[in-house]
């Protein structure tokens, strides 16, 4: 999936294999009392959804009285009667997933699932920024190029404080995303902390669209390729760009994945293949420690052209897979600042009533076994961007050009 218009941590959907085996147990667990769940909240054995849920979870006798009394008090004494049994049921499921303490695992009610699906579209109304977690704090992962967020001055790593006056500590990730999104033309006031100082931004929402691949020629005879995200259009757009570049083979290549929040795993793997061929791109380990190795299917069209890849704190997920693989293969010099550190795999399971479970099932590692999650990719050459850089200045790009210009 791509962030371009999307404002939540990228689960990086996978198309290489089904990847849903972990969900089989959960699907069997949930299907029994979710399927056919109606207004009466009847499930199997004549039990309500909540009762069926507690039975399936195997509540211990010591806790049974606590659970029973809580439900009894709510159903008999809560001031607003009748209590919405559906809300209780879905709330219980949400609580189960939330108890994992994983910001990338979520349960969506049928209504929320429809909104989540809408968020996957390549055109959306919002500010054009990926929102995620940085050391357990909601933060800006990356504003999109020329997006309202970028033009307003929001930067990767900005820690969110409030959205339209709402303290974000009281919000889940999905709630924060929904507050930031809105109709084009409307405004949202966002307060962030940057370098221990609070900053306030008023951002006008727009309809966000995406050009995935941006290319240009730099002197002396260098090809610059910027990948904004990894989505369905990335590979065909990159293929067309490469064919054009090869009409005049460059002396060096700069691949820019700065502020690229990630996207489709397949796209990341095949992009990497353009530079290292059919080598290992990423390793994936599940809860049992079983490992799956992913290789590109492509022959490298830029197999030996000197190369630099630019990264920063907004380079996440699929971007880190590409950077890590190129670094491990010693194929490219990594320049910039440490990447975000989003190296976990999520799958999305649609349940019989239209609700959905997004669950972390594995973690990614570089070809040499280095962890990506939370650690990120540390550049070979660290180049910080000054807080008050001159307009149009780009110290990281300048260093990349210098490195390639000095290559024999």
C-alpha cells in the first residue's frame, strides 16, 4: 500500500504469497460468533457475542466474577439504556487487539473497515503526510512532496501534540488520522514538538495525488531518480524512466527515497532488483522464527553504475528494505540521516461481517540479517539538514553528487 494520500503507518501489503496463515486460527475463532451477527447479537449456542467471546478466550475462574459483574452492571445500571450490544462486542474485540501494545495492529468495525479501504485510494483529501509512531509518540513520518503538509513546514520526526485542540495522547493512531483528514479547502491546526520546542501549523487540506517516480539529469551526467512511494504504478513508471535514462547511459545514479513512507513489498523488491539483480533483498521472520527469503526476479539494468541512495528519518518500511539491501550488497553508498525503523509486516483479514483485523505477523531483516524494525538503516555518510537551510539548498543531494563525481 502506498501512503501518498494515506495517513497511517504503512503495513506494506504483500502479493508474493498469501501470507494469511496466521489469520486462520483467528478467523476460526471469530467466525463462529461474528458471522450472522445481527441486532439480537445471537451467536452459537444461543449466547450473545460477548458471552461467546469470553468462552472462546477461556476466561479463568478467578476473573469470571469480575467479567460477569462488569457486564451485569453495564447492562442493568448504565444510565443510557438499552446498551448497544454491538458496541460492547466490537469494543471487546478492539480491546483484545489493543492489549497487544502494537501500534500497527488494529481491529476495524465494518464501518471503520470501509473508511480504511477508502484510505487506500491513490487520491484522498487531507494534508498529505504519513502519521506513525516514534518512540511510542504519534509523529509525522513523512510529508509528501509539494503536499499541504510540506508547504506548511511539517517535517519528518515532528512529534504530534494536538490536532484542532485535541490532545493526541487521548487518541489512537486511527483516531488521529481521521481528525487530520477532511474535505479539501478546510483547515486543521496541528501542534508539534520539534527540537524540544512547540510549533503550530495551520494546514489547508487538499485533494492529494501522487507522481510516484520523478527523474531528472544532474551534472556531470548523473541520473536522479526520486521514488515518492511504492505502489501499483511504481514499477511501470520506473521502467519507462529507466528506458529513457538508458538512451544516454549515466556515469552515476542517485536514488532518492527520502520521506518515502513505503508501500508495496513487491515494488520494493523489484526496484532493488534493477540494481542488484536476482539477489536476496529482504528476510522475513515470523512468530515461530521461521524465515522466508525474498529475491528480485529482475536482471539488473543498472548493475554496475556507481550509485548513491538518499535516506532520512521519513524513509520507512519498503524504503528501508531497498536501502538495507543496497547497503548490504555494497552496491550503493547510503547518504543522509538514519531511517524511520518500520520493519514489521502486517496482513489484513476481512471477517464475515465486513470487519477487519490488521495484525503484525513478522519482522523484516536485511539480507545480512540486520534488523530494520526500530533500528532503521544508518547511512554510510551522515549528512544533517540544517534547521535554517537556505531556500533550495540540499546538503544531502550535494554530497551525493560530490561522491559520484569523485568516482573513477
